[in-house]
């Protein structure tokens, strides 16, 4: 995994490109029995530090002034009123809610349209408190309670990992394969920045051979087509930060490739 692609300024684009690239890669092998649908999940996201903006009731003359005898007498003798100069305001930013669209893949039976396998590529909002995480967890639970297989790809070091039991050692990245006929057990492929991204099997219908899925060349293709080689400043540390041990390894790799 290239940790620079995890930068929040890049990941949304990387996510979109990678979803399409995965679909294009696996679709020809699945035909004619299956096809790959690109679906989207939409929800309303409000930043945690957002503020509620209310509109107060406003009148030109206050309730007290409307019933003031003094004001009533003066109003018969004058045609204009002088208003006090308002204080200078501050310019502030209001955190607004936004519509968020997250794309995922479904492997469907060509004849029936039935969803056989769902492939999810996690986004930062799926791993931090808020509606993005709640929406994803609801969807995840629906899949785990159904006859649909789940493939969950987590290429983000930041945020909290998805709930699962029996993890012996938490690593940087994860690919989870949950077969509907083997639940509650699932296969977890966990790997660190220095490790090779493992090959996994995409489960299909009972009786059909699983599809061997290799993420690394697909990710490399996204990197090349997106021109990230020219867009990333490798003289700067990646965001989010990595450990000192990982940084030493990364700097060696970048030096060998002439990027640093």
C-alpha cells in the first residue's frame, strides 16, 4: 500500500477510481454467470463540530417601544428616525450538513439479479463517529444477516477498525472475507505497510469456484492512470503519520525508486 494515497485530500478520488477499477478487472472473469454492479449509498453527514443555526423572531420596533407613550408623541412631530450604528460583526464559518455518496460493488447472478457478494471499500467516514459510520454499520449488519457474502477492504490506517472478535494482532490494513455459509466465522487478511497485499478469494454461489482476487496490480493501475506520481510530494511525510520503523522502511523504498 502507498500510504500517501491515504491523504484525505486524495482518498475520495482514489476510492472512486479503485471501485471502478476493481469492477473492470473482475467483471470479464465472472461473465456470463455473474455481473458486477456499481451501487451507491447516500446519507447526510454533519461535522462533529457543527453548530445549529436558528432564525430568531425579529420586529422593527420592540414590544416595549410599541407601547411607549413618549415614542407615540414624538412620532407625530418627526418623519424620520436615526438608528444607532451597529457594532462591527465577526466573519464566522457555519458547518453545514452535506450529502455523501459512497460507492460499493455487488456481484449479482445474471439470470436472477440476486446479490451474491458485496464488496465494500471503506472510507474515512465509515471509521469515525457519525452518520457515515452508523449508515455503514447498518448496511454491514444487514449483509451479515443475509445469504450474501461480504468482502470488506480497509486500506486506511486512521479511524477505528470494524468490529470483529478474535483478532490476535491489529495491523495497518485489512481484507475481511465473510462467507454466508461459514458465519459467524470469517477470514481476515491483515497486513502492515511493509507487507505485500495478499491475494484473496472472492466467494460466489455454492458449487462455483471462488475468484482469485489480487488487489495490488489494480491499485498500481489506479496510481498510474491518476498521475499520482506527479501529484504527490514525496519529500514530505505521509498523512496520516506512520511509525518511525515504517518511516525508515518507506524512505529506503522511495530512495530506491528515485522519489526521495
